[in-house]
C-alpha cells in the first residue's frame, strides 16, 4: 500500500458517501413536500392536516440543515487531513510537551475535541435555539445548554482521559497484539457503562423520580409480571426540561435495569397506550435485541481494531492522510476520521436489521397488549414529535431504524 493509493481510496469514499447523502437528502425534501397537502388515508382520522404539514415542514427544515452540517463536516475532515491541520496541531503541542510521551497524545485528543466543539457550536446553537424553537420543541434555556456542556466536558475528562491513557499505553507496551488487548478494554468499558450510566451519570443531567401514578404503575407491573421482566424500578424523567419530544426506554442490564418514561410521553398517552408502548420495549428485551447488538458491536469492533493494528504500522497510512509523524494517538485519530466515510455503505444493512427488530417487538406487543392501543399511541407520537408520515422510500430504506409510519401501522393491523 502506498500513500497515494490510500489518499485515492479515502477521497473515493468521501465523494461516494457525500454524494449518496446529498442525493438522499434532496429526494427526502422533494418527496415530503410533494405529499404535504394531504394526510395519508390511514391517518386521516387520527392526525389533522395542520399536524401533518408541521411534520412535513419540520422534516424539510432538518434536512436542509443537514446539508449545511454535511458540508461543515466535510470541510473539517479535509482541513484535518489533506489541509495539514492534524499535523500542525501535533507540532504545536510538541513545543510544550515531549511528542514521545503519552501525555502529548492525551493533549492532542483534548485539543482536537475543543477545536471540534468550537467548530460545531454555531450549528448546535442554531439547531437548538432556532430550528427546534421554531417548531415548538425546544425547552432548553441557554443556562441549561451551557451547564450541559460543562458537565459533559468534566465527565469526559474524568472518565475519558484515564481510559485514553490506558489505551495509548497498551498500544505502546503490548507489542503486535496491542489491538486485541485494547478491544478487550473497550468491551469491558462499554459493559460497565451500561450499569454505571443510569445510576450515576444520567441523574447529573435529568431528574428521575419514581412513577407516582399508582393506577398506571399497577398496570405496568402486571405487564412486567406477565412478561417475566424484572426491573430496578419505574422512573419518570423530566424530558420537558429540554424538549417537547416524548420517549420511553430501558437502560442498564442485569439488576440495574430500569424503565424510564419521559414526562412528555405520560402527558400525551393514555394508560392503555403507555402499556402498549412498554410492551413493545419489552419485546426488544424478550428477543434479546440489545445483546444481539452488543455481540455485533464486539465482532465488528474486533475486526476494526485488527485493521487498525495493521494500519498503525504503515507509514503510508499517515502520509496518505496528510500526516508526516507516526504515533499511537495519531493512528487512533486518523482511523476515527476515515471510519465514517468507509463504513457508510453499510448503513442500509444496519437500518434493515434494526427495522426487523422493530417488527419483532411490535409482534410481541400485540401478543401482550392491545394492537389498537399501540396503533393509537404511535399515531400520537408521530403527531407530537412531528415525524413525517410520508418519507421518501429510498431515504427511509437507507437510514430509518424504525419502519415508516404507514408500513408499521399496516403491519400491526395484519398481525392482529
């Protein structure tokens, strides 16, 4: 492998992924606008025209913002690689830190994170305080926005810096099989995070209170008993602190499993509909979808680390991406930069797999709750979250982790 060959391959994948993203984005906008004037027949009784048009306008606005975000991401990627930005940052830090030390690598990651944050900050502010505000979803104050940034930065530093130091040390000290040791550390960390996050980290950002609605709690506990599911408790999260969007989810595993409802969700759905939504989530648990994804992540990450283990020893890997210096930190950073464009063609496969899981969870929900309640709950969630009912079929096929609304409702009605 030569530097020019790697440069050509990198440019090829960048052009391919960018072209596909832009093409699908344009298709999505055109398709949603073309179907804006009328509510699909299957939703005519449950969703008003004004709500349908709001969802269409919201989807179009997000898609157009996505084009800007795509362009900025591409510019940032090229600046760091072929533009020499990563090499320059490495050299500037070498003025104050020994470039052969692990602390130089940690500082390089830290500086790159700060610069990336600054680069993305205008877009984040626009999305939260302009786009989401325009459609009535933003509940985040500037104070909360800043506080979240400070908390996230502190947690990332306290957890990320020691983890990064360990990874860099393994890369330097464990010989040719360092990537296998590093993979093991990553898997162990991710499993530990599934236990630690809901108990210690999530409460730093949101308030979690036990579900106080006794009638609803009784209904939910009866469902959990029927399904053989044990949890650490039922909690309500103050999602309305930041957004009007509603959701429910499981978090943790083993004895740390807990069920979390957004307060916005409980304010919208009836007890029967909440039960149906939860039955769907229990379907994911019963079909072991979470563990399937953990297993897939483990296999894919092992393969990627093996590739990184080889690339990190090739001078062409660095030179072909605009870097003249070899180091453990630079290898990790460069690999993370090329990973997105190179793996982008796999997106529709992952989306297909996820949609298959959603259909399986829906079938489980129908077997343990009322299909009509799940249908009505989904219609309310589509309406209240301004999810378009008429996505472009190709865009949906490529990206969507959940089946499109019409297909999902039709599938539910068929399996009753």
